[in-house]
């Protein structure tokens, strides 16, 4: 199933760009310093046990309290961990990794732009097993195709942990776009009625084109960059002993606008080459909303808005 993984170092400027353009992804070895990762994991181990910790889940798209496996891992991934303002130690440590100078250097190699804006970010402990998709469907730039996904390995990733995978070359094939989405609703809510069509189309596309899956059991500090048209996802966990601690960030050249949604007010981050959301009040309000919705859901019950877990669907091709 698995071809070998080419890894580059930051000095391989031409090769990094060439590999990204021809395969739709590139891995840079040991890009993120252990000290930054260790600080993040230390903060994470603290908040995980906090009685007040409620987060918005990326895998289920709803606010949750952490459900911890017997081995000690949170099951559902965290969306926007850098926005968890009530847990500043953790959210700052996340941001510190996301906006690392070496990361922005590689982003500039890939896009040619000196400055990038951070859009979405996610934190994974146990792999939730993510369905195959192209990020373009959820978020991209206008004109499309300029978003860059970044995946940061926060530990040595075991092949049985439920690896992140890419389908090399798939960025050059068909792009599955939104259809029948609700322009009245925002974010993922707009996609509820269309998501299943997209998921099935992607599976059909993979079968028709015979794209191969490349699992990425990367080492701590390795960082993967991928194109918004590259099909990717993650396998289910095969051995509950192994977590798959990782971060992802989605960036776009700061001179471009967001597709599908208004570009928010941005400010310079501690890395002058990366911009982040400016309006802190809105971020606080978003946090408070998560608590309100979480408590409301205790009474009314709520199914996942859009379920990203491959185990929830039968048709997945490569498990
Ligand atoms: O790590 C995963 O399971 C999926 C993450 C992903 O698809 C993304 O960040 O775009
Ligand atoms: Fe993705």
C-alpha cells in the first residue's frame, strides 16, 4: 500500500516547490523544534483534565467535553484550538507552533507570497479516522487553489495510530465543488445537505482514477504541506495504545480573499509574515457560544452536524 516518503530539508528550496507542484504535497523533515512541541503537549495534558474544558469538535462539528480513552487520549479532535481563550496556556502554545518562522518560510517557497493568513486550525490526539476529501470544498481562496494545508507531527507517528494520508497527484484531477449549499447558513451548517454527495463523489473519483493512498507515519517535528485539491484524510486507529498527536493549520497568501465567506479583520502575529484574526471580542463570544450550545445539547440532544469519521460510513475504500 505504501510507497516511500520523500522528506526534504528547508534548504531544498527548488525541490520543495517542485515536489509540491507535481505531487500535491511535500514533507519537510524536523521543521518544528521539540521545545515548542513539548510545551504544547504539557499544556494539553493540563487542560484535558479540567472540569471546565468544553471545545468545538472538528470530527463531529459540535461542542463537547473531552471523552478520554482508557489509554488517556481524547477521542474527538479539537477545531480552532488557537481560539480557546479561556485556556491561554494551551491556545498560545498552539499558536506558537502554528506560526513558527520555518513554517512561514516554507509557505513562502510554495506560494511566492511573503505573507500568509491563518484560517482554520485543528488538534488531534487519537485519530478520529477522517473521510477522504479535498479542502477546497470547505475552505479555499478566491481565485481558488491557493490555500495551503499544513500538518505538524507532534510525536513519532506509529503506522497503527490511524495515519494521515494523501493521494499523490490527485490535485491535478477533478475538483469536487459545493452544490446546493445554503447561502443563508454559515460555515459547516451550510454544507449539511450537500456533504454526503461530495463524500461519495470523492470515493468514486478515487476508484475511477486509481489514485494510491500514501500513509504518513512521520517523525516528531516533521511537517507536511498539501494543496487544497489534493485528496486526503486519515485512517482509523488500529491499536488503542497509539495516539496520533498532531496539529493542522490552513493558510492562504495574505493578498488573496477567502472563497465562500467574508475575509475577517486580520492583525500581525508575533511572526510578522503571518496574519491572524484581529477581533478578540468575537473570539471570546465564539467561546461562550460553545458553552451555551453544549449545555443546551444536554437537554435537547444533538446529532453531529457533519460527521467526519470514516467509521460512520460504509463505503470507504481503503480500510
Ligand atoms: O488529521 C485529520 O484527521 C484530518 C485533518 C484534515 O483533513 C485537515 O486538516 O484538512
Ligand atoms: Fe482536510
